[in-house]
C-alpha cells in the first residue's frame, strides 16, 4: 500500500504531503481544483514521460516521492535484488525529480534507476484506473490476463511461457541450420575448389616471412657478399684483431707476479679472441653460401606470388589468415557432409519442445474454459446490482494458433438488454456500462489475488441514486482486499471512505495554489452536504450527509 505522497513545485502545487489510510481513501474537490494534478504526479513516479512545462517554478527542482509499505510482497524485493537495487525492510520509496536544467532523474530507495526500472517496480505497486482504461475491456490480452488471474493460472502460465520460449529457440536453431546448409550446399562445389587451391599451396605458418627474407638475400646477393667480405677483412687483414689479442694475452701472463688481475685479464682477452674467431668463421660460411642464383630467386618469387594472390582473393593479411581460412573451409565441408544428421537431430529437438509446449497449452486451455464459465456467472452477479439487471455475459475460449499466451483466443461477449445477442463489448455497451463492468471485474480480481494499490479516477461518472450507493458498497468490499484511492463526485461513494481528503484551491498574494487536507467528521459532513446540494450549510443536505455517514457502518 502507498503510505504517503510528497509533491513539490508541480503545476499548481507548491508543496503538499498526503498520508493515506490502509482501506478506502476518498478524494473530492470541485472541478478544476487539482485532483488530476495529483494523478499526474503519481504518473511521474510510475515512469511516465515528464512534461517540463508542468514545473511550477522553472528555476527550482520538482520532486514527487511515494513511500510504499511492501510487507508480504516478496516479488518486489526479488526484483530489487535481481537488479542490484537497495532494499529497505518492508518499504520501497519511489522518487522522480525534474531538475532545473530540464533533466529527469528517477530513484528507487535512493538508488538512481532507469525509467524502465522505475516502471517495473511501480506497476507492482500501483494500478491507476481511469475512464480511458475502460478500453482495456475490449483488449484480448487484458481479457486473457483477467481469466488467468481468476483461474489461478499464474504458475501454469509461467511454465508454459518457459516451454514456449524453449520451443521457439529450438525451432529457430533448426531453421537457421537448415538455411545455412541450404546456402552451403549451393556453394559446396565452389567451397571445395577454394579448399583444393589452399591444400595445393600447402602453406605452413611462418613460411611467407621466411620466403620474403630469402628473396631479399637472393636479389641482393652481390652487394651483401661484398659487405660481409669487408667485415671479415676488417677483422683479419694486416695485424688481425685475433693476433693482437693473442699477443696482448701472452704479455699479461708475464705480469702475474706484479699485477694481481693480469691472469683474469689474459683469460678475458682469450675469450674475446675465441668469440671474434667464431664471428669470422660464421661470416665466412655465410659469405661462401651467398651466390647469385636467378633460378632460385625465380622459384621464391613464384611461390610468394601464389601466396599473395590467394591473400588478395580472400581478403586476408598474411599466411596465418590463409591457414585459418583453409581450416574453416574444411569444417564447413565436413558440416555439409554430416548436415542431414545434425539437421535431423535439431528437428527432433524442436518437435519435442513443441510437444511439451502444446501439452501445457492444452492444460492451460482446459483450466481457462472451466474458469470462463464461472467468471461469466460471477461477473453477471456482481454487475447486475449496478443498474444492469438484464446483463448476460459469455466468455468464449476458442482454439487459436500456438502463441506466447497459449492456444486460446478469448472473447468477452455481453448483452445489456433483453432479447439481445451477446456481442463484443465495444459493439454493444455504453461508456457508463463499460465502466461499471470494469469495476465489477476488478472487484472480483481483488478477491482472487493480492493487488497493488488501486486508484479509481471518477469511474462512477454518469451514475446516481441507488446505483451510486451500490458502487460505494462494492468499493468498501474491495478495500477489504486491497488499498483503494477513489476520486469521486458521488456523495454515496465518498461517505464510505475510511479517510476523506479534499483538494481545493487557495489564493495568496502572488498565485493560485492547489492544496489538500484530511477532513474530520464535521468537515466530511460539510463536504457531503456540498456535494449533495451545492451548499455546505444546508440543513437538509447536512441531515442527508449524516444518514450517508451512518450507512457506512451498516
């Protein structure tokens, strides 16, 4: 239930705080006093689009904050925990802010959230029923959801949705594989040709780099041979470095007695000599192997040309790309070869998943058909006292194609007059009749399941007298199962509230403001008298108000 609502800097509201009762809360006030403004503010905490023009003062922040008691609503905390949102024991606080800069921010328990997350939480807490929502009665999805709610199909419907999702996933995988195999088979010959080209190339990883290095050596063999010869000459011509190191080491050996490090120095010179001799030998071998070989260069060029050609053809950068493509083609062709077997397995899995979904859909359908008869009878009984004594209701459950909701197409059919054939509600009912049917329907749902706070926005428009009193009784009964907030112009309904709030306008020196106050007993008498006669002091109207207030306890 909603415990309190704070609104500041919104439309005609400067700053108000409303505390609600657990039962039936009544909101009254003259037309234009600002009752719709309160609903607009509630719409903000339900994630509706923000209208920046509704800010009273563009230079100040607009804040709407609703505090909810969620005792016993485990699904709320489950959603919060699943989405890493803070939880408060037994309480949820929703807040929406319109900033001075024209931005909008949303919070759940002081944690910033996206608007879709705010909606997900609020829809579990609030249900605002206005006259335009009566159109839902003709909506097939709404009709089906009501039938499932009354039938207690929540767990079975959830199992079906899981099975249907699994079936669609299996079917999708089968169709995608089938399509892939169809495309691959049409390209099988071309894929085989491409693989043959790559297999004939017999490319090894790193071969391209090695060939490019070999091509450089062969192409510049003369110049490279000359450079290497110069390096060898620098180390060996005249007094070679090796000989000089040998002589220097021999001299140092004779100084061991007078120079303590002479032996170590001699060893280091010998090591350097050996290293230089090894370098000379390696360079000599390399120089000897360098030969200008046009035939070998031509072979390397041809090999590289073949590699480059396939890289260009297949849009890859190097030999690694060609090798990866070769393996990919091999796998594709292997898949084609075994495709029929794989496709058959996927088809079997899809058929099995569909069978499981169909079995659950049929079970769901049987429960819906049984509940449809009961719901139609109960809806007739509940709505007839609301001025529809001739009402007949039929709920037809017909088989349809498999869908996320099952295999049923549900039609709510109504006849409001004698000797009239039941027809879809949109073709036979007036606005007032639809409104009363919806009220009766929601009263039935309230008995079946734990509903969030229900807010009725003048759904009793167009009725009076005895019917108005019966609507008040129905709302009183609904308030035993769920918290109700009702905006009404009917004194018969207003008298039934456990808390009565009046919305009114007040002028100060600068502006007109919307305010709200809780009415005490005398205030309620005066308000009911005003609603009855237009005069809060009229003795006859006050007496009638007393009668209505006494009837509340009957």
